[in-house]
C-alpha cells in the first residue's frame, strides 16, 4: 500500500510540475495533407524522416510535405498497421496480405516468396544477419508454428514441427516464446532444428488463455494485458501481469482504477505504457522512470481513448498516433497565453510614458487601454478617428487625428484641445511662413509630430515643417517637401530622422543643417526598401529594417552590420523596449538584448509552432513587461523575459535539430557542413531534402559553387546538376536552406565527382602513353607505306626517266658517231692514215665511255672531264688545231665522288666548237670551268668560247643551210627537262651572248643537289 501511495505521489508531482507550462500540439490530419485520420504507428528512421502507418498507405513526412506509398507503388495492401526499419535502412510496411516488401531509396520493392500460397500476418519482426525475420499469425490454427526469414529479397519459412499452435513471439535471440494450454515454452534454434523447453513449469499463474489477453515481450518479461479496445465500456484495467521467464518471478504493474490501456511499446530500451490518462515509462527491471499526464492530447478524452502508439524522439519530440483523429506532435511552449480579453476590430495606436498601450476601435469609437495584463475601455463619441497616440510627458500623451492634435491625460483619460487646425491660422496675429496656402489643406492629415522645446516638428503627406506657435504668433518653416512616412528623434545626436521608402533625411535641430541618404547609398548597403527605423538612444545605434534584412548603424563608430541573418524577416515587425529588441512574425516572437554598439545577444525565441497559435498578426504592442499580440486566432500575451534569461539563452530558432538528406544516385546520406559528397558517374543530378519538424511553408534551396558561380542562386526544385563539375576535382558547395520563417547558416559541402579510371592522373598518363605508342606506330606504318609508295613511284619514275634518257642518249650517240665518222672519212680522203688510225683509237675509247654513261645516267666529274678532254682532242684533230682549250676544276670539288648528269655538257661543248670556234678560224679558245656553291649545294659549270657568237651563227646557217643540221641544243634541252621532272637533281641552263668588244658565247649550267657516292 505504501508503495502504491508513493508511486501515486510521484505521478501527482510530475503532473503538477508540468501543469505550470502551457503546451501546444500540431495535428496532422485529412485537412493538412494526411490521407487518413486513422494512424496505427509511427517511427523515425536513421535519416530523420517521420514514417506513419495508416489505413491509406505509408506516409513519409519531413516537416513540410508528405510522400505516400500505397497500391499505386506496388504494395499489396494499403492498410498498414506497423513499420519496421532493418539494419540495411529499409522500411518494411507490415499489413495482412499475400505479399511483403520494403521501401528503400524512395521506392517500394516487393520481394519474392517461396510459399506462393502464403497468407502473411507478420508479427515480432526482427533483424537477422542477412535480412529480417518475423512470426506469421495467419495460420494460428495450423499444427506448425511458422517463422519467415528474408535473404537477398527472397522470403523463406520454417516450421516447429510436432509442436505447439497458438501465440508465439520472435525475439532478437531467434527464440520463440509460445503460449499453449496456459503454459510457456522457449524454443532455441540449433542449426536446422529446434529444441523446445517448457519454462516456469511449477509456477502457477492467474492469467488464463483468452483472446482478449495480449502478450508483450519486454526484456526478460512476458507481459499480459488487455487493450482498451477489447474492454467493455465502463471497465478499466486492474493492472498488468509480468512473468520473468528466466527467474519465474511474477510482478504486477498497477494502474489507477479508472485507466484503460491503449498500447504497450518500446521506447528505446524502456517499456512505454500509454493509457487514456497517462504515459508511463519503465526500465528493464519494470521500475517507473517517469510519467506524463499533462499532454494536450491526454486532456481530451476523445483523443486519449484512440491513442494506439506513442513516440519519443530527439528530433520530433513526443508524438502519438490515433485511430480517428490523425497524428499529434507535441511541442512544449510556455510563452503564448490567451488573453482574458478580445481585441477584435481594434488597432494599436500607440503607447504612453507610463507603459500603457492604446487600442482604438473605430466602429464603436472605443479606446481600450492595456496595462499589466488588464484592460479598461472608454468611449469617445466626439472622436471620429485616431491616427496615433504618442508620449508627451509623464502626465500627458498626444492624440493625432485627421484635423487636430489633442491632449490625453494619462491618469483621468480626459481629452483637451492643444490647438485646432481649422482656426489656427485665423487666431494667429502674425503668420510668417515659407510654405504656400496649399499647406493649410495638407495640414489636416498629419502623420507624426514631435515637440522639442518651443518647436513642434510635423510630418505631413508631402511636407516636413518646423512649427512654432508663441504668443499668438505663428511661424512655419518648410524643412523638406518630399514624402516621408515616419519621424524620429535621436536625443544623443540631436538629429531628427524623417524616412520614406528610399530616402532618409537627417536634420540637426541645433545646427539647422540637413543631410540626405539617397537610394544609391542605400543600395550600397544592400537596403532595397525601408520599412522601419528604430533609434537606440543608449548606445547610439540606429536599426533599419527592409523587406528581408535588419541592419544596425552606429553614430559613434560610423560602422554597420547585418543582424539576424538566419531568420526570414519578411512581414516581421521590430520594436524596441528599453534595450530589448522585440521581433514578432509568423514564426512567433523573439527577444534580443542590445549589448553595445553594433552588438546584440542571440535571440530568445518563442515559436509559433507550425502556426498553431496563429496564422497572422494583426497588430502588436509592447509594454513594460509584456507583449500583446492581436491575431487572427485571438489575443495573446507574452511575458518579456528578463535580461538574465535572454543572456543565458540556449534556445533559439536554430537550436532545434534539423537534418539535411542528400540523395546521390542510389545512395542516401545525412550531411552536415564540412562533409564531402562523392558523386558516381554517370549521374544527372543530386537532390537535397530538409527534415525540419518545425518547418513552416515551402523549403527553398540556394547554392553557390566556388569558382563557378558568382553568387547564390535558387535551385530548380531541390536538385543540383553536377554536369559542370570536372571529374577528379574538389569543389566547395555553399548551400543555404530557408522556409517562410527561417534561414539556415551556410552549409559548406565538398563535392567530388569520382572519375573513371581513364579520368584519373594515372589513367590519363596511361592513355597518353598508349596514345603516343599508337601514334608512333601509325606514323611508322604511314612512313613505311609512304616509303613503299614512294619507292614504287620512284621506280616508276626512274624507269620512265631511264627510258626517256635512253631515247635522248640514243639520239645523242648517233649524232656524235656521225660527226666522228665524218672526221675519219676526211682523214682517209686526205691520206692521213696515221691520224685516221689515232682518231679511230681515241674515238673507240670515247665511245665506250659514252655508252657506259648512257646506262648509268650519272657520271663523276673526274670521269666527265676525261671524256670531255678526249672529245675536244678529237675535234682538234678534225679541225687542225684551230682552237685550244682548258678545263678548270674548283679544288673544293671532290671530283671522284661528285656525280652530275651524264652527256649533259658534251653537246654544249660540241655546239661551241662547231658553231662558234670553227667558223671563227684560227685563234679559238674554249674554257670549261667547274665551281661549287656550298651554301645551296650547287655545281656550276661554265662553257666559254670566243667564237662568232650565236647571232652570227644563226645568220650564217640561214645563208648556208647546211645539210647536216646539229641537234645538240634541242637534245640538251630535252635532257634538262627529263632530269628536272623525275630526278631530285635540278638543272638550270642559261646562254649569255658576249657584248662587243668581246666575242663568243658563255653557257652557264647550274646543277642543284648533285649525287655523292
């Protein structure tokens, strides 16, 4: 009894402690994306996704959107009552069907079943070394107890033959716990058979076999209980019976009399019992660890009675699944308290020096004043409207209306006139103004007014003026004629700040000097459009809010910086209370204390979790110790935290856990800043998915790859294309995540595209080597083929040139023979037999030499000179020594190894003798000279005679018309053409007629590229 009282006392303490805090829950249901309100079970996988088993399929939730797996994905049954993640990170949906499968990498895969007639009702699914195993309850009337195990996507089964039917449970040690005839048995698998032993034989138990009694195996305990769905109405559980099957010790877990058990489940290593009023957590010895009774869904009896599973997770917090109300996510929150009053149709119009806030209801002309959480209201029928109420002094406030400025007594709440715009000008005896008469018209719609000493500075729609009304004299000075929306006064610098969307006017009330900050300068600071400016009079800070940024400028240091970069600040309102910045928006509310110039603390954040508290804020007021929020779901009060609470804050918008998942081909991993993603080829894209239980709105992914992108750009959906990345090179990816209320810090990830072997340095080197070898082989083969072709071509050219040369030589030789025979005939006719015999001897020797030359095509210079000498001497014998000759050879010429075309010079020498020297008579001179040009490898041969010259020779032949015409010149030209056409040796032949007083002809023969042997 004492033990029960002690446990009850602990329960009450825990519950009372938790009652001090309010909490909110977010309900996933048919109205916000869940396909069914009947949720059986939930789990959080290793990546951080929340999985739900429902009557309409399996749901994967990342905090923003749902992914549903059902019949259209290949599942046999969409009514899934349990989920299991195995060691391979596969999600197994458990349902009653003729098949089973798993979800992996975003796809459902059905596995093959050996027993095609199987009807599966899987229970007690566990991990094995090769896959998973589970008990099958679909054949409970069978004589064989069945266990199925999966290996390589194939499902096999084995039976406990000759043993027991009924309930049995599979544990991680591959044991079966069976209940048959009110006894318990344990079966240990040994190789291919089972050894079954009855346990706790001699222990009597009060629990009988009953279909309403369920078994739950926890640690070494068999726990019997009856779930509330099987209890008749009005009855409750007396408790739970637990049997330790190792020690045979029996225990009873006691509950309150009126509690009904919803579900038993494992919570990490603990036992969790969920009733319709409490959540109990026990350790492995069945000792109570903790209890909860204040959860929102437990307070609602309709919801509490339908709870079928409970989940605790560091990322997702406390969650429950219900059979008719969807899924609930519990969020601890103590900040937002429902106000005891309503501000519907009210608009906030200002505060007083005593920290009162004023709310105006135009419909019934009521002004409500809120102070210290209490509200008082007063009607002012004479007031048509109130534009703004601003502090004046400790006793008064100023009320700005469309046509007057009024005093409001802060204590009595009485209103009195300061002055009336309609008659102010007629009352003034003297009016000195720098503005025209149109000023009177615009004066009826004053935006803001600030009184400093004897000056009243007014902001009108298109005018900023300095107004002074003293002793019935009115002075109005136009300070600026631009449009501004608010006017502020900085007491530290004595500056008035008037600002519009794209301009700031700074007016010093002492020096009377003005300065402007124009749009161009604002753009330089990254400010697109000014929404609000707040002046910190303590540290000289000026806070400026544009669409999605918040900046702080400091007068003293002339520096600035951006604050709260990790918040989506669009539609966020900032206010300053003493030295605390208060920001309110869709995300909730945060407080940040100003520390000094440009420095603030990390925000203390109270979240509007999933917009459960409100969707939109209509108006906000900040008093001394509290913030009043007028929202679309009512009025809420948030207490302003103390300086110590803010400074010691460890809870902010970024402190909540979130996970980033990267899908790279078939690989899914969690990544954090500093990780490296190895990308396998080929891959078209990698995708990212943000898991954030507190996510709000739509996720946006912005990225920048260093060295490629100039700045951040938003990704198309959530995919990044790695096509632009070079394999084998490291790239730094900066990823920025954001939703409607939150921005992540930059997540820097290293990307590396795994190269194919040929894209690595070694592979490239091998390819270069192989390519070089192949190229060399191609070059060698091409050279060999080209050489073969060239050889064949040269052989053909040589054959053709040889034939043509032989044809020429065949003409040269008869020509020479003809002339030589004529000489022999002449000598015989003159009876000069000795000379004729000598001539014939030289002639035969020369003829043999010419025949040899005509076969070889080339002749060395030494042999050529010998032939020329023999030939010239024969001609001297023929013409009675009418001329003499000389042959000169350059000593630099290697006569024996330098070869020139054969029979090239002889015809020219013959022409010089026959057509130049002989007609000239006695005294003829023939000079043959060989020289060399080493710079271009050319042999030059000169044939010089002092004969009659070519012109006289032509005239002589025209008159005489000899019968034996010389063919030497034409044959020589043919020989030159043949060599130039077919041989590498080039020949250039030129004739030079000497000018008077010289006589004769000079023939110049250039032989390029002679042969050397």
